[in-house]
């Protein structure tokens, strides 16, 4: 399972430091999530931290 950031991302940078797997990174147009590193915060938090802090709700599940 992994998450993805949609084009609605406003590049606020708030999600990047909250990722325990360092899966969030700046992309060409907006922040992106490396699906090979994303575990949806399993074994770290009850819910994905990037989704919790995103002010525009642009992080979706791609599983």
C-alpha cells in the first residue's frame, strides 16, 4: 500500500518532515511520494501522518 500526492498540492512542505520513511520529496510540479518507501506509516502511527497534516487533502491511497 502506498499514498500519492495529487496536483492540488500547494507545495507547503508540511508533509515532508512528518514522513518516518523519508518517502515524501519535492517533485517537478509538487511534492511526491516514493511508493517503494511509503508504508502509510504502518508500525509508526495509527494513520498516515502526511494525510493528517495536509491542509488541502491532496494525499490519496493508490493501493
